[in-house]
């Protein structure tokens, strides 16, 4: 059964089709949640929330866009909800010192993984719209056009966000070199 038929069957109440759909897409859901959260435990919570939300909202998928576009948006919303819940419990924001904790949960513990966790912590300070854009384009390999569809913004907005982050990163690197 192709994905469209599988989705339609699940929307019609076929529990086996729904189970198969989740089995096929769970790795994508979890991987993206892990990139957002930076650790296994939180990613599992976000992925679980996403699966519940899929079950509740699958009938709203109208087949006008790719299922993956709808799915990324849903996971982003779950991740944002989770993040808001966590902020109620933790008063201070992410820190570059947290990169060691985040890197414990990354499979490849090279310098690149540590740098990525530091970068994501820094991007977190810029705002969630920048974080979700970077994760979709660089983390998931989506084109600017595909990311724009997921985020429901213009492609030029995605390009501007990436350009803006690059400029801020260049400024940050210059400041860091100046303080050495």
C-alpha cells in the first residue's frame, strides 16, 4: 500500500494502517525531536506527544501537501509545547556549558557534535523560528522551499533567517577572537 492509501485507510479508522504509518514514520519523528531537544529522554517525550497528536489530528491532513510537511509541522508544534512546559520548571535558558550534557546523547561524539550542540544552544537564544528553520534545512536536509511549506512562510523568509543567523554567527566568532 502506498503512503497516500495508507494515510486514507488510517483516516478511515483502520488501526493496522495507522500502526503501519507510525512504524514507518516514527524514526523521522524521533530524529527530529532529538535534534530539537538535544537529549534522548526529552526527545522520547516529544515523540510520544507527537504520536498522540497524530492520532487525534490525522483526519485533518488533507493530502494537498506532502505528508512529511504536515508531520514536521506537527512535531515542531509538539516540541514548542514541550519547551514551554519545561520553561515553567527551569528558570535559566540554555548555556554553552550545557553542550557537554547534550553531547552525551549524540551518537557521534566528535568535535562537530559538540560544536553543533553549542550552536543550537546559541540559536535557541535567537528564537524558535530560527531554530526550527535551521533544523529543517541543515538538520533534515530540506530545501528552502520545502522548509517554507512546513513553516508556512515564504521561501525568502527561510533564506533571510539563515542569512541572519550566518551574519550573527560571524559577529559572534569575531567577538570571541577579539576576547582571546
